[in-house]
């Protein structure tokens, strides 16, 4: 059974999506940017993507609903994977596919800001694909 906190967050994001339509994504991305500073008030700078990924993995694991996190640099892009994200299971209820739900945009903003703070590189995070069989969201952070 899912953590009740995850279910509550899920219901909030479904309601926000229905009430606000397309503007919910932009608002949630901004909320994710701000949350980075609350989750990690002080961060080292000038790290590699791999070093940043380790710090982010620890912090994101404490958030729960997003599942586990990994990041690596490949061909100038940051490849990101979220495994066992509870919020992906809410796609049907929200009417939005995985990667377009407000909670996904929150995660994108959180990763964008935290990567920028740790590595000095500004990026835009997007879902590339969802592997339903293995429960993995594959995302890419492309340089801005």
C-alpha cells in the first residue's frame, strides 16, 4: 500500500491539474525550484554531475513519492531516471500522461535548480520515456 502522504499529494496534484489546466505545470515547476532551497539550504558548488547525483539521490529518497533517483552525464546531456515513482500511477486519474502531470513539473523544477546549484549548469528537464514494465521514468536535462 502506498504511503498516505503520497496519496494526499497525488490527490492535490490531480485537483490542481483539473482546476488550473495548463498553467498548473508552470506553477509547479516554480514550486520545485523554490523547494530545492528548502530541501538543501546549503549545497557545495562546482561538482560533477555524478557527484551532484549522489547528493540529490539522498535528498530525493527522503521525499518518498518520487521513488529512487539516479543521474549521469552522457554526450553533454544529463540522463536522469526515477524508479518506482508513486505519482506515475496517478496518470489515469489526472487525465494527464506521465511527464505532464503537475507533480512531474514540480520534480523537473526541483532537479533543474538543484543541478544548477551543484554544478553551475542551467538545464531544462523533460520526460523522454516511461518504462511501465520496470517502473522507470527516463528524463533528460538539456543545457539552456
